C-alpha cells in the first residue's frame, strides 16, 4: 500500500516533512515529490501549488507515476458556516467547484455535462478520521467544501457560495483533487483547518493563522496514516 499526502503550499506539508525520516526527493514535472515509509507503509508527500490546475496535475502524477493507492489532503480553508471558527478542524464529506459556471446553457452553477455538481468523498476514510479524532480528543467537524480559483475575502461572494452550494468551507484545491480521485477510483480524504472566515479580514487572518492551522491539520493526518497502516497490516 502506498499513501499520498498532499497539500497546496509548502507550509501545509512542512510539518509532515519534519515528522517523517529517511526521505528520498524526486523532481518531476516542475515539482518535488518526497518518498518515505512509516510502519511498513510507503508514503509520497507533495505540495501541488495553489489552485485547481496544479492540484489536479499533482494528484494525477501521484496516482499514475508514483502509484499511490489513496490520497490524503491536509491544509487550510476559509469558513462560510458561522458554526466554524478559526482553528477548527474539518473533514469534507463532499466537494463542489463554486467557480464552474455554464448557467448560460441552462445548467445549475457548479455542474458540467458528464460530471456532477458534488462529489461524495470516501466514507471509510472519513470514518477512520472521525475515530482517530475522537480517540485523541480532537473535535472534527464534517463539512461540505466548495473549491474555486479565487481567494474569497468578500461577503457577497461568500453568500453566493453558501446559497448555491450549502457549503461550510471554501478552499482552492479539494474539488479538483476529488475529480481526479473519483475518475480514477482512488479513495480521498480532505482535512482542512480553518484559517480565516472569508470576509474582509481574510487576508490578514490567513497569514496570521496559516502555520498553526496547517500544523493542526497535519498532526491529525499523521495519526490517521498510523491508523490506516495498522488496519492494513
């Protein structure tokens, strides 16, 4: 079994690289991939760079070139739901692309022909994440995540996404990673720690809380990897 651990930014995988030892570095397609193993499980770590195109590219490489059997995404997100606060850790139950818009052709926003508006994520991985969080006294909130190539710091856009997708959190990669994994039949887990509330202060909050939020998400991810390794042995 080989697990891909993915983030969007270097800050999101830095805690992972610090934890794992004996890392082999591979340069490929203008990116860097870090191969290691832990408790008998092979692991490949990467950060895709920001946005849907880069994250889809990196996910495809992790599956096709490195032959990863599952993808675990760790990172940060902005909150839409008022029930989410900075520092909360979330797990996505489904994703959507809030900036995919062909409503001019009579389709619902977020829908593309031969695709779907929402993609449901792997229930078994969500269950493992939930169990691990509970054992470690971590509150893990199940959310719908909306993805787009926009950093949202605007109340009007925030309300649009909330109204059209009933989303709880927003980010820039989960939905595109989900499209790749769903198409290739690879289980996906998306963990996001809330770094901002997608309002006028989002830019300031994001910079301020990026490191601590990324560490919180990565810490839980490592424990999930250990549980998956234990179950698969």
